[in-house]
C-alpha cells in the first residue's frame, strides 16, 4: 500500500489531492516551484486539516518541500499537477524518473495526452499511468469512478497500488488501455 505520496504542484488540484490523501491516512509531500503557491497551499491545508496535520515527517499528514527531489525521495506514488501541456509533462516525467526510487509509480492527470507516449520517455514505463478525469471534478471533491489509462507495459503491481490509493480517497479506479496503444494494435 502506498504510504508516502508526492504531489508536484500546489495549485488548486495539488492542494485538493493533498487534502484528500492526508485525510486518507497518507504521508503527503507537497512541492511547488513557486514559494507563494506553496504558502497558499499551506494556509488552505492548515484551515482544512488543522496545524497538527502539517509538517509530520513520518506519519499521515502534509509536509511542504521546495524541490522535486525532496518530494519524491521516499515516495511510493508521485502525482504531477503541472499544466496539461506536452512540454510541461515531458519535463516533469523526466525529473520524476531521474529522482524517484525505482519503485515509485508516476500518475499524471491528463485527458489530452497519451500516457503511452509519456511513459516511453522513462525508464519505468510499467509504473506510469494517466488519471483521465477532468481536474475540476477532482478539485470539487466529486467521488465515484476515477478512470485510469494504462499502457500495455503497466505492471499488475502499479494497477494494485493505484486501486488501493484511490479506494482510500473514496474513488473506484477503472482501468483502460491508452487510446494511442489501442489504435496501434488495430489493423
């Protein structure tokens, strides 16, 4: 079961995911390149969780870090909340792949980009998935199904990890092969 979750990007989506993950009993490391964004996230989470849930180094709660390396060093799962643009996603995938331990799974919210293409740029294509749900529905806290796009290389361990993670947040994960891979397999 993933116990440490790194969330890269402390904007509205990152803050909401950090809140839900902390409430789900995870240790959360929240990172943002912009100090003021991280500060706003800290204030938001302090009001939602209380000060005792912030800064906990080893148990459930949220810690705020200033580098991607500090966020992913011990992560079982890394979720990037950077803009849904190819250049941003490629850059963060390369950073996460280089800095996170080999066991770390990488999840990215995107409804536009191919997870198969993004995963192919890493040394861990078996541990990369896409969260195929509009960010706004995650921010609003709507529960229900959470569609996850996988690749033909996605490991059973990664599927199990994501299933458990989303279950603890009150979602039911459903898995489907990335459209880019489906179209490659068609005659």
